[in-house]
C-alpha cells in the first residue's frame, strides 16, 4: 500500500468516520469508561506498521499497542504458526496435559536472557501476572516479604501491581488500601540532575539515596527483592545512569536481595539489545517479560535462576491459561523472525533516526526539553521554558492532532508531557520518515502559535 494515501481515503470524510462514530456510541453503552482509550478509532485491519480503521482510513502506528508489536502487526509467519497450532489443539492446560511448545520456548528464553547461569522459565497471560509471580517466587526463595520498587515505575493494575506502581492517577487513585510490605525508592531523572553535578556524581548520589533508604525505610534483612524497569516505560522512558543500575544491583548482591528486571516494555529488541539489562551489564536473578514476546498474543513469562525458580512447590505458581499453546507457538515464530530480519539492529537505526530528527527541531520548538532513549525506545519531553512547568496540554493537543492526521502516538510520564515512540521494528524508512514529518510539522505549527 502506498503510504502517501494514508491521511484519509476520502478527503470529505469527517473524523471520526460514520462507522467509527456509531461504534463509539455502542462502546459508550456497553463498555465501562474506566477502560480508557487513547484514540477514537476502531481497527478493521492491521499489517506491519499500518492500521486501517472501519471507515477505511489508514494510520501509521507509532504506538505499537503500547510496545506489544515489535515484530509488526500480523507477521505472516506468526499468523501461520498460530493457525497450525490451533488446528492441532488450542488448550489443554499445561498443569493437566503438557505440550512441547511450552518447553521449547522456555529453553530458548533461558538461552537468550542475560545471565551465565542455569535458568528456567514459566509462562502466564499478562505482564501484571508475571510481576505477581516473580514476587511470589522471590519471597519463597528468600523467606522474606519486602519488595522495593521505584518512583515513577509501572508494574501493572492488579492489587500487587498497583502497590508497586508509583503513578497515583490514573492507576491507583481511590483503589486502596494496597498490598503491605511494598516500598518505594527514588529512581534517577537525569533531566532534573542538580545544576553543577556531573553525571557520575549524580549516579553515585542516587545510589547513596538507596543505601540510606535501606536504613530509614526498610531493613535489607526484610527485603526479598528489588524490582526495576531498566528503562522506565509509563514513567516517561527515563534512561538511568548505568552506574546507578549497577550500584543497586551490587547492593542487592551484598544483602542477599534478589534483583528483578521488569523488561515487559523494554524486552525483545526495543532498546537496541534483545533485553535492556544488557546495556547496564547486569544479570538479573529474575526477569519479567510480556508485550512483544508473541506479536500480540496474550502470554507473559518469568525467567530466572534455576535455583530461584525452583523454590516454589508444585501448584504454588502457574494458572489455568498460563503458557497458552497459541501464545507459545506465536512466541517461537517471533523469535525466529527477529533473528532472521535482524530486528535488534533495526531498533538501533530507528532510534537514531527519531532522536536525530527531534534534536534538529529543538531550535524551532523551545518546549522540547529533552530527547532521549535507548534503541527505538525513544521519548521527547516538553516543558515550558519560562515556568519549567510540564507542557501536558501541548502534548495532549499534539497527540490528538497526530491521530487526526494519520499517526497513532502515545504520551507518557507522570505529568503526561512526554511523547513516547513505540513503532513496530518492521516499520520502513519511508513510513518512519513520513510519520516523523507529520509529527514535526504539527509540533512546529503548534509551538509557533503558543
């Protein structure tokens, strides 16, 4: 399909189109408002980095189902793998009747994930379930109860996931009380590094804050695990100093605390490495995975040290649908596709293109305070230069205008003032450039009118 036809198939069409408008009315009656929607579109077809709505409008997908579609929408190999598996059996429940794809996927992830030690893997349905089970495993192994997460972190919408998540609105407000024995430590925010402090000193300062935390908030002897996103997702794509991550990791080693890397959004090539932990030279005890593991099929994983993973007794972890045969088959096909098409390397090219583009726009858009990221996990933060206030309204208007002009794009950050880029890694150079030009043109126009 010629991407230049994307804006709208009919220039006379209103936004949203008539079929979409009708579905929006039905959605308002049938589905609760708490299930939020970032864009007012209903998809009819998706392929690669393109979405086609029910009115025939074609959009560039720069959101990737919140980082779920690194391998692209409906890769033929994955679709075929799902179809082949569905013809054999759809579900037997691994607890009742086992199947080879579960074991094969566990073997492959044990080899691919960081860590030069024996590893095992278990499978679940969602990222939040992976987090919950990683915590259960850590508590069982250590005999301790405390779990430390970080400011601005996001770990899911279940009770424990919310308890570990830092952003109050919209995820936690009015939803308490929360799970006990959960603690929040400070995570670096390089953009707000104190004036005159070097990057190295800032990293060491943040590590010392964590050391103080272990004396003032929670005794290390009570802490089972620290859970950290190597690059924060919902928090605004914050890339921490490597020395900070390594410092926390070493403190965990010192005190017998397990280190859980939440790679649900950073995994499977998003950051220019298969897993973001590699950037920081750490070997997590446990890693939680989901999102792009299976090109949109609902499956998640906990991968970790074999001795840690074996701490729970039979029946203490798992779930009826965990490690669905369809999800396992899709994930195995995704791993083959990623290796064949060198999507990890492609992620680096995409990221460099995005960052270079917005760095070149900083002189035209004074609101751009930071352009950051690892690989294709990129973000642009907007702040009013005079007041230093987060430009949340600007970003909200920009994402809305982008959707109306054929680009699906999401915001992030505690204040909603960060544009985050989660393009499928199969996006073509032409598609990427066209999307950037649309976003950039709208941003410059809006900033000029400010």
